């Protein structure tokens, strides 16, 4: 029986699973969310919010299709900015959805669109 077969701490097991799935450290998404206005500017930040980060794809929710077009136009530059600012997040793509915003600044996807 090797050390791998023995019991593990839950934290270590979850870290291993996260690495296997290619998921970033939770702190990377938090850093993106917390610096959102600095990354995209006040105008874009007022109409958007990062929703999640999975397998290198940052999903952004916007409150109007016009802002979705703006993000799609700026996607490559945003990926570069994220790579410089939060390199460990390994963002390689931006996905934009039109959604609804909560009063606390978070976003949820609009099931209709």
C-alpha cells in the first residue's frame, strides 16, 4: 500500500480534483471580481459582472445586448489584461451572456436569453 492509497485530508483531495479538472484557485476568481472596475473601466463595470471562471473561460453577464457586443469586441484585450493582472487564473476566452444584476453587484444569467 502506497501513501496515495491511504487516507487524505479533504482539503488535499479537493485541491487534487480541482487541478485534475483544470479549475483555477478560488482566489483567482475573487481577485477578478474584486478588481472588475479597474480591469474594464467604470462604464463597462456598471453594466457587467463576472459570473464564473471554468476551464479558462471567464463568463461575464451584462444587462443589455449592446454591452455584450462591446465585450465581444474587447475580448482579446481583456484576456491580455487578465493574464497580466491575474496570471494564475489562466483566462484564455471570454463568454458573454445577457443577464440580470442583483443589488449587491453580482449577476445571474437570464434563463430566457
